[in-house]
């Protein structure tokens, strides 16, 4: 293989921004690309339909507007309203921090943005060096996360963003309720520092309106959480921490323009989707490994896990056929990864393709020895790993950006959003709904209903003792003994309703 020629033929570069992506390290031939021409044409037509406002989420009968909305957003009244609100909050100085309460795309996108642009130590900078508020995240229904936040949060100086499109997302709702109770316990009015980002007339909207929250921002129904970073979900946290969101959108929109071309040879999103398809035999048979050579992009793999896996992991295709599609995504950061999982990628199972992201500009010129800087070592590790993997026949894609600013981050996010949309057309699935997520939520409700039934049964049963099966039988659900035992384990360490003792084989419970 002539590596020089192959790299020349299969590297796509935007001369204006310096963004480039090299597909030469993937295993494909011209005949493979020729066979995909119908798929390329379908993807081009499908994305054009998205941008024309056609229904592209048939399961929920919704349009999909994250591509088109971000083109119009910078000139909109909503954009100006967010900028004005954020500037006023920062200038007044009443608040020193903001808590983003959301889950999935409502947290992952803003987290990635903050880490990539403002860096991991933003909150530790003195106020004189920060252009905006400190930022914290509540993105789960884990009491430890809530407790950790309270250790550093000054309630009177903290603004709270509650982000939920439907308003009913339980994890977000739980944190909101717990925070409202905490503020009440401090004799403070939560509404005075609370901002909602939600759909108009949602349960959150109605709650915020009734309690006279500080501000309510509307959220579009046609933009899903995992594709919301270029909308108000990403804008408000960014603006409150001094990030130039307009430049971020410019990067995303420039990538949209580049990836709108029908010629797959000049369209990095179409080419990227084709590589995913060919590498995984159209069924996701290979894992996608994301390795950014930048500490600030360490959250990129987590962000892409949601974008790619929630979008493409589907049981049924659009025709109703059972297909069990999807792409597994995992990753770390280079060169840390060389001391983590690269050993397996180099010598272990050949069940992946790796995408490397290199930032060419060094944040600081740190010479180590003989004119070699720290950044030169990182580049050497990057090139050395790519060469080592190629020598073993392992598949690689390389993305290079000149520097890491909000503009380049916008380019990367837009590239992957459009590649996901293209790949969904390749495999004929709906990338814009998430029935599996709804299924787990329904199952969780069932477990909570079982908890209520068990606790109700225990009322007045002081002194009753037995194992999980005994308690399940008592509650009239003997077939659910395993779940009942897990509920009792939780209750024994939290509620004070039961105690437990291990008899050498199993837990024995006692109603107090």
C-alpha cells in the first residue's frame, strides 16, 4: 500500500479553517465506495428532507430542526434575549455560580463545552480571571452528587438552570425538588434564583410560572437533547460562563455547509458514515474508539456515546424489521490512553476502529530538552500510535484541527451530528427517537410501585423476620423475591424500617 498516495486521496481538508480528516487508515477500496453510491444518494436526500422541514421522526411525528435552527438562531430575538440575560447576571454580581440541572444532552453538551473551552480548573480561578460564573452540574438522581454540590455551593450566590424539554424527566425533577426543599430549609426563596429551560406549557413551565421563577426560556420540541448543544440548551450555560456562543455556532454552520455537498468525496460526514458502515458490515460489528490528543477533549467520548449510541442503537428499522442496530463508543485521551487500553487495541481483539483527534497548536511552549517541547512529545506519541496500529492492520481515522476554540468544537459536533444522520439513512432507522430509554423508565416505575407495595405490607408487622422470599410471599409477589430482597437491602441502610443480618448464606431481614 502506498501510504502517501492513499493519504492524499482520502484526506478531506477545509482550507479556510484548517480542519482535516484522514480516512486512509480504514480498510476499504474504490469498489466499496462505488457500491455505496445508492446509500450516499439516500443520505443526501434524507438530510435534505430534514432541512426542508419534513417529518423525520415518524414515531413521534416530529420534524428535526437542529441543523436549520442553528443557522437562524444568531439573528433571532431568543439569541439576543439569552445574551442580554447572561450579561445582566454577570454584570450585577449577585450570583457567583450557576448549577445546570439536566441529564443526557442537557448536561453532556454544556459539560463538554465548559471543559473544552474554559478548562477543568475554571471554578478555581479567582473572579478577576473569570469572564463569567463558576459552573456545576447535577446530572443524575444520586444523593451523593447532590451532597457534594452542597459542600461547595453558596445558596445566596448561586443561579440554578433547570433544563428539561418535557418537564417530566424524573432525574432532573428529583434534583429540583430536593433543591427547593434545601432552599426552604435555609429560609431562602428558590424561585428568586431559578431559571427554567423547557417547552412552553410543559409541567416544568407551569411550575416555574406558578412559583414566579426568575426566568423561563422556551425550548423547541423539534430538537432532541443529544442534538441540543447548538440551541438554547448549550447557549445559556455558555453565555453565563463568558463563552462566545456565536463563534461556536459559526463553526457548526460552516461544517454544515461543507457537509451539505452531494459529492461524498468532498463531504466528510458522508465519508465518515461510510467508514462506520464498511468497518462494521452495516451492523455495527466494530467498536468506535474516540481518542482526542487533548486533555480538554477528554469528555468527547462521553458526549459521542450519547449522540451515536442513543441515535443509532435501535431494535427496529423504519420498515418495522428487527435489526438490532448500533455502534458501541468508548475512549480516553491520548497519550494517557497508551497506559490504559491501547495495549489491547494494539495486540488484542481486532474488533474496533479508532478515531484520533489532534490539536496542532500547543497551549504553552514547554521545552523539555534539546529543542523538543512537551507538545512535540505528544505529537510523537500520536503519530507513533497511529503507525503501530496500522502496522498491525488496525483501522484508524485521524482528525486534525489547528487549535481548540469554540469554533473548532462547533465543527466537530456538527460533523458527528451529520454523520449520524447520514448513517441512519444508510441503515434505514429513525435516529431521532429513543424507545429504549422510555422502556427503562417504565420498568423503574414498576420497581417503585413494588417498593410501595412491600412497605405497605410491612406496616404493623413489627418483629416479622425472614429472607427475601419470605418477604416477597408476605407481600403477595413470591415470583419477585430477588427484587424484593434488593429493596429490603436498600431500606435496611436508609429508611430504618428493617434491619438485616447475614447468616453465612443470605440476608435475613427483621421488621423494626
